[in-house]
């Protein structure tokens, strides 16, 4: 007798091959997606302060390839990774006293994305009025770099949570985890308290 026909829940792999696709309306935070546009209305942590050394740091946040850096004056920059001129990666850019300089043609951008200098061009003054590098407001707080990636006219103040007010001789310690999944899976896992008793328990 065919056991699979008698017991439909046994050896049912063939019937369960189709897997539902992710609901991109709530799982994707890429530009232009509903959740991506919503999350861009808030300040987001994008990297650790200690990661900003003497070279720019390539980061990928909410589906965007960016570069973060601290210029020599101490200001924080977060901008699109590809140079607005020829698309060279600013991951290899040269950190300047103010802003960053592209390694390919030397175009110099301020942390707000404005073009400060274009040494290979005969009329840099005209270019300064028409060219800019995509950039986001950013700053450091308690060892983290935060950026606002939403519409400029909707930028909110940075929230002052009560946890930022610490007892004397106490400090926050920043850390970073990389998860190879969408943002919702992380938060869904945080709410799943029962997994702690199983996965994080010596059985």
C-alpha cells in the first residue's frame, strides 16, 4: 500500500516545495519601498565611530551603497559611494581637512555634498552651481554614527531617550551586529522570547 496516500502528512516534501515570497511591502527597506520610505523619516545608526579611521568606510544601509568618513576637522560625512563625476568609488577617496576628495579626478566635496573644487576642469565655478554629491546629515553620539536619509524638509530632531541620561561613572558601550536577513526578521526574533529558552539554553 502507498503510505503517502494513506498518510498525507508523511513524506510530504514534494507537496511542500513552493515557498511564499517575502512581502516586500513590509520586509524591504530599499529606496522607494513603503517601509524604506517610512524608516528614512528617522535617524538611523549607520556605523561605529571607531570604524572611521584615516580612510573612508564603505557601508550599505537600507539598500544604498554609501561611504562614511570623519574629515580632518572632525566633521562626519555620509554620502553616496559613487562619485557624481565619473562614478569612481569614494571608498578610495582622500579625506581632506574639510570633506573628501575623489581619487580619480580629485573632485572635492564638502560633507553636505556641495562641490568645493574640480581641479581637472577649466570652469569649476560653473560646476559648483550645478553638481553635487548625494549626501546625508550625520553626527556621532555615544560611539555611534547616525544619519538621516529622508526628505530634507522632514528631518526630525534627534530623539533624546531617557536611557541617554546615565548615572555618574556609567557609559554606553556601542557594538555592531551584521545580520544576513531583512530588518523585520531581526525584530520578529526579538519578540520571540520562547526561542531564548531553547536556543540559548544548555540542553
